[in-house]
């Protein structure tokens, strides 16, 4: 019975961790909005996307039917669960505390960014991210305060999906992941690798299977923080082609980052 319980917990924890690791990570330091402020809604038009751009990027999407259903599922989940939670988070958690929480998570993910930069042979970025982590961990009191940006070490995000692309792995089919949103086969594999690295250093900090409650709290709060700092709202674009635009924008952005 103990083996079954441990196995079940491991699977549930894996699902939870992946569920809150949003693909479009906003890990660089940002200012958190006041509880009574409404975030700017990033419509497709405000991002410079116009209808005749939809076919400018070829995207392999053989599972489009499934992807569209998952996209709609994510939209419903956002409306009925995530956004109400975020509203409560903004209403009851003071601004300075939300900013500190955001900075701590941003600092911890810098470990991944540093390793991924090194794996892409980006010496300057590796040093920058390494110094950013050291500065914020020490002078910034374990990352509560972002002192690194003012010291000339801005946050530069590097994920393992970029590492795979750097070493020639093809992006593969386009995917929409439950909870996460837009991705592709390569980035999904990279996401799993980033999760495994994060899990390793969290265990090093004492957040292991003997502290299940802390694991849930850590990743649950991370998901809330990331969603609270993402301005995107489903179907605010007021266009029937939103799925196509998001697919195009995500793919174009990732190809630029990978240098394809």
C-alpha cells in the first residue's frame, strides 16, 4: 500500500508542477499592479498583428482539432477558476508582498536560465545570469529584492527548448498543452527537462517527498504568481481567428529565440 501511495503522489506532483509551469514565462522583474488596477489587455492588434499576417509563417499543426479543443478548455479553465483566484490574490495580498513573491520565483528560475545559456555556449549570458542569481540571492535577501537589474545584470530567459533548437532538434508539430497553452513537441520536451532540473534543486533545498505540503504550496503559488503577471485574456481579440494568430505569434517568437 505504501508503494502505491508513493507512486500516486509522484504522478500527482508531476502533473501539478507541469500545470503551473506556464510556457510563456514572465520571469524577468516586473512591477506588480495594484489590486484595484485592471491589467492592460493585450489584443492582437496592440501587438502589431493584422489579419493578412496569419499565413506568413508556415506551421505544422497535424493535431489541430485536438489543439483547438484544448485551447477552448484552457479558456474555460481561465474564466471559471484561474481568474477568480487571481482576483482574490490581488485583492487580499498587499502589493509589496506580491512583488517579493514574484522576485523570489524569478530568482530561482535564474538557475535554469543560467544552465540553459551555458548549454548554448552563450558565455556572456551565462555570466550575466550567474551574477544575477548570486547578487539577488545574497544582497537581495534570497531574491526578495531585485538588486541585480540595477547592478547591470538584467534577466535573460533561456529555456531547454532553446537548447534543443540550438543543437539542431526540429520544433516538430505545434501543440496546445492543457494549462500551459501554445507549445510544440520540442518545447514540450524542453519544459519537462526544465521541470526535472527545478525538482533537483528544490530537493537540495529540502523540498523533497518528505515535505509534500511545501511542494504543493511552492508550485501552486508559482502558478498564481505567473498567471497574475500575464496580461493575456482569451478571446479579448474579438476575432474568430484568435487560435491561428496565437499559433503564428508563438511559433514566430520561438523561431527568433532559437535563431531558426
